[in-house]
């Protein structure tokens, strides 16, 4: 599933249209939330109200990250282990730490 | 410092120009990061690479939220306590939980 | 509420009997959980089962810490702010970070 | 590596003596920390000092849990995937969430 370009070393992974459009929709929504928070700061809105929006965006991003990580484990990681490549386990542990 | 509009009930807080422009700059950068993640998904980029960017955005947002919360405690919360209004303490505890 | 011994510099705080016995009961229970996890390791119990117990102890300790921190904010911090001593706010921010 | 008793359904896993004694030593230390926190509460010690000890115990427990989880992924999970048993991935995701 994973591919690595021999020219540029950029790694890619083919995802289903459904998975892809699910991620893109959520990222569009998160981008809108960030723009909304920016406007709240410009409008001198009260700290609490801004902080509730920031925490909502943090949750939305973390939840997207965890879903992507789950799908990564159920596809790429299984492939890697079947190919006796165990280094992706350490990367996953590191990513879990960063996302938590 | 806190004001509440009698018409619309929207609460505001006057921040220094420096604080305001610091937040706005960082939010602009985060918005750009989210747009970059969206492009990575569109380009079928590998899970790990996307996840590192997501975790960087989560960190940037959390760090902004924590700075705002700290400033909130050192200004609005102190005012509230001086006015014997202790309800903001519960709100702060709740916000810390959401941001962690 | 806070006292500092001039001889040894150890700071103390008088808590209600109810609050104190609540904390002690929970700490006794957590101590028992840790002993139970130790026995599970000795008995070669399966990773998942040990990890569920570890995460339960982590939750119990964090929840105790957050309750203590809340009570600290509602008593000592309010006293400090009334005495124009704002340094405890930074300590609280630091403790929230460690406990989250 | 994983075994399940047919009588009692209790699952076990053989670990190296070194790994086992590492966990047991750390759990003994954590048990001592909890007992120390209990004594601090009995002695009416100041909130901050108790909270620093609680957060140290939380860190010690989480770090032990993460090490156990890493070892679990590098042994049991690899075995499971080699046996086409993918359900342990969901359990691991759940455990990461609980431990973070």
C-alpha cells in the first residue's frame, strides 16, 4: 500500500475515496474553526469563549489523528509486520505519545 | 477588564496590542498548517508524515490555549476573586481538563 | 490556612477530617491496586490485563490529584490572591500540566 | 508466548527474568511513593508538596505502562498479526487512550 518515489523519496499511500473525503471534510471544518477563533481574538472576545473553541479544535484534530493512526495500524503496520519490518512499531508508539 | 454587552450578552476583554497580534500570528500559522495537512491528504501522502503534522498542529493549538488560560488566570480570575466571584475557578478547572 | 515551620521550612495546611479521610481511603485503595499489579507481574499475567489495572490506577491517582488541586485553588490560592501573592498561580499552572 | 488456561480462562505471558524484575522493582518503588503521599496527607502537608509527589507517581506509572505496552506490541501483537488475529490492534488503541 505504501509507495516511495525513487526521485523525491516522498512516501504515499492510496486511501479509499470515502476515507479521503472524510478526512478532507473534517480538515475543512477545522480550518473554519481556526479562522473563527482568529476572528474572536480580533473582536476582543472573552477568554473563556475563545478557550472553549480552542479546546473543541484540539479535540477535533486529535480525533482525526487517532482515526488516521488506527487506519495506519490496520493497513500499513500489518503489511510491515508481514514483511518482517518492525520499525514502524516504534514510529507508532512515538505518534501515540505525540497525539495524546 | 471583562465587559458584557447588555444587548447581546457577548462578553469581551480588552487585550494589549502585543498580546492580540501574538495570538493572531500564531492562529494564522496554525490555519496554514491545517491547509497543508489537507493538501497532504489530497496528495495521498503517507500516514506517518500526515500524523507528524497533525501532532505539530495539536501542540501549537494547546500551547496557544495554555498561554491564553495563563493570562486569563493572571487578569480576569484575579479580578473575579477580588470581587468575591469564585465561579471562574470552576470554569478554569474545566478548561484545563479540556486543554490537556 | 497555610503554615510554614520556621525551624524546618515544612509547609502545612489544615484540612477538614472529612477531606483528609477521603484522601487517605483513596490512597489506601490505590496502594492495594499497585500491590495487585505487582502480583500480576509475578504471576506472569497477560499484558492487556496488567495494562488495564495500570490505567485504572493512573486514573485514580489523577482524579485524586485534580480534586486536591481544585481544593487548593478554592482555599490557598484565594488566600494568596487576597494577600496580593500571585506566585501560586504559576505553580498551579505547572501542576495542571504535570497532572494532565 | 500468550497462554490461556482452559480451566480458569486466565491468560498468561512468559517474560524474561530481567523484564519481570525491572517491573517489580519499579512497582515496589511506586508502592512506596503512594505510602509516602498517604503519610503527607496524615501530616497535613501543604497541597503543592503533595501534588508534586502525586504527579511523580502518575508519571512513573504511565511510563511503566507505556514500556509494557511497547513490549506487548513487539511480542504478542506481532504473534497475533502473524496468526491473522487482528483484534489485538483495537485493544492496543484502547490501551493507548487509557494510558495517555
